[in-house]
C-alpha cells in the first residue's frame, strides 16, 4: 500500500485515481481515520468489511460532500431537515430511507475540507467505516495506517482525541439515538 501525506500536491489526484480504479482508500476525517471506496460499486461494503474483519451484514455509512448530494440518494424528513443540515458538516451520521424505500443509508458529511473536496471532485459518495479491526478502537495515529490492507492511504498525521460520530436513526416516526458522540441529540427530542 502506498501512503501519501495529506499535504502532498499529489494527494488529491492519487486519491481520485484510486477511487476511479475501484480501489480502497484510507483517509483522515474530522473524527477518526476511515476506510472507504466508491459507494456505488456492487461489492463496496463487502470489501470494507473484509479489511476490517467484521460481519459483512453490518452496514457502513456513506460520506457526501454536501446536503444536496445526499438528497439525491436519501429522503431527509422535512420536519428535521433544517436541524440536520445545521449539524453538517460535522460529526453527525443520520440514517435515512433511500429514495427507492428498499433500504437505508447512514449519511455523513464530514467537516474535513480534503474529504469533501475529494467527494465533490469524484462526483459519487464514498462507502466508509472507521479504520479499525472489529472490537478495537478506531485508528487515530499515522503509525496505524500501514497495518491495514488498502490501495492507498492519505496520511493526515496523528488526529486529535475525537469520538466517532453521533448516529441517529430517522427511519421511523421518532428519531432514535444509536450511538452517542460529540453532537448533542437534544435537538431531536
């Protein structure tokens, strides 16, 4: 696996090339390091699960560049739309019904300029999960990157001690907090 510093002039192009070639990418976010690939690839979630050593039935979140891009794929309940939009970009993941109503997607818009620019340039969402083996803490240090099997890693240095994103399920009438994180969920109660 090739590791490129985030500050490198080639980081964006190498990351785009990796995604366009159907590869798996490790990248820093505003919370923890993540691992991801093109969300629209048929086996995207399986590839991430294999690298993490976790149950392939467990869903992964999709990262988007902005709310407009997310709404191409999911239906954000109108009653909560303004409150949700105010939390993005940030450490907040909302679970919503896909537009076809056949399944759900965990949606996140990270507060990380490189990641949002990458997604915007790529033009497609990224299927992602925190960079960790099942049952372990998410990776926060540059030294951890080389221990995972991906096609490319973008090294953003050691990340501050952050929590993984807050996760709220909006697929039923009353939102349910599935994981507490840095975002206070009182706005949905």
